[in-house]
């Protein structure tokens, strides 16, 4: 008598496309690690929720995706492009040429000191899902934004390019991978980043300790624009957040044998960590007083890098060669949940 073949175990991973109110959402699920990530594809391709054992580790002022749609604001994991953080004015330099921003187009915003901030695409509905699925190792979704198709964006940043972003959930951690193809005939300077907002349950910021994986601190003006000077990091490690507030830029990151820089914060036994791939060379950390969130922001360059590089004050600005490609990842995970 022939023996029965063993049943194949079902994958613990799944990827599901949903319509949540007026929002196109992709939900990734890792049942083995009780982790679920929801991405609002039609609101800047923002991962607005990452639940671990039922607890959302991403901060949001809202309860629903519809509220996010009705009143867009920074939450979850916003993408910053084609410039991250601030420019010192309505002009910037690239490849030795000066370019002027046109505020009349209404597609960027100013900070409290009237500095253009965070680029053009944080809330755009123009992302298109090109691939999603799950196998025995992970669940993923890849979406594409064709920047070059939109004249109002090209008027502000005239470098034709496409962006692909992949969220991949595996082993209880989330990888965010970015691929940029420069379609133009000139080098494309790269000053992009992400602005993830994190929280630990209902705990207060004053109970959090923070590890900053950097050696150098970037000196800033009162308007939070770098002067071009660096200084050795003098903060304690770990840092007690109760005794400080942060809106700071760090570089010369400390990396492990895998090339990644490991930032984390913790309350009790619960820890949230963010690991930067090698091409994310700068960390902005934002933890304002009175707010129960902290942002570990992976950046390719310091704030206002276009202009500081032109002035000879910043040597680490990267560019994508004509017809070239750039790609890198960062990772988010937890322990103690």
C-alpha cells in the first residue's frame, strides 16, 4: 500500500489589495510573527500602519485611512523627494546651474521660516502598483511613480526619472527598498529620504531611551539649515529622551559587519529599531517636546545639500549618472513585542 504524501504547509505570508473608503491600500501580513503592514498607495504610497501583535508601532493622529485621505498630514512613513528636509530659499544648484522654484504652482510647502521643505510627492495619488504577492519567505508590493510624466513637477526639478518602492515583510521586519532610474541626459543629484514616525504603545516619550548610531553631529542655524560644519557627537548613549528634544542631523554613521547602521528606541522591554543601508549616509532624528513620537529619518545627504555642495561646504552629495540607477533599503523591526 502506497504511503500518503505529506501535506504542504501553507505560507504564513499574504498580500491583499483593498479599497478602504476612498483609499487604495495594500495589506501585507506575516501571520507567523503576528505582523501586518498597511500601505496607502493612493496617498503618497505611505505605510501608515505596522501592527505587531496588535500594536501599531507607527505613529498617526488618526484612527482610519479615510481620515488620512480627508486631512493629509505627516504620519507613518512619508517619502521625501526630490529634496528631503529644507532648502535655504526658493532656488537650488545642480551640476553648476541655478534652478528656481515656482511657488505659484502650489505643489510644495514652506516650513515656519519660509524654507521649502520635503519635496513634491509626499501625498501624491500617482503611484501605481506594478507587482504584489507572497511566497514562503515574504509578502511584498512594488509601486512605481513616473515623475517625468508630470509637467508641474518637472518645472520644479527638471530631471526626468522614475521611482520604484518595494515594501517587503519577512521574518517580522519590514524592508523599504527604493530604486530610482535617471532618464535624463545629465547627472541627477540625490537628496531624498524618508520620515518615519514611531511610537511605543501608549507610553510617554519621557520613558524612552534612544540609541543614535552616528559619530558626527551637523551644526545648524536657528532655521535648521546646516552651516557646513560638523562636530563630534556629544550626546550620551543611550540617551534619555526625557532630558532632551531632537530636530538634528547626524552623519558618519556607525555600521555593523553587514554595513547597516542600527538606530533604536526602547521603553521597558519593547524596542523599535531602524537599520539604514549603506547609501543612506545621513540620519535626521526628530523628537519634539510634548509629542509621543520619534522619527528616525534615513537620508542620502544632509539638509540643503544641493546648495551646500555648490558652495564647496559638502563633499558627500551623490548623483545618479545619465541613464543610471540608484537603489537602497532600510529596515524596520521590533523586539519584546
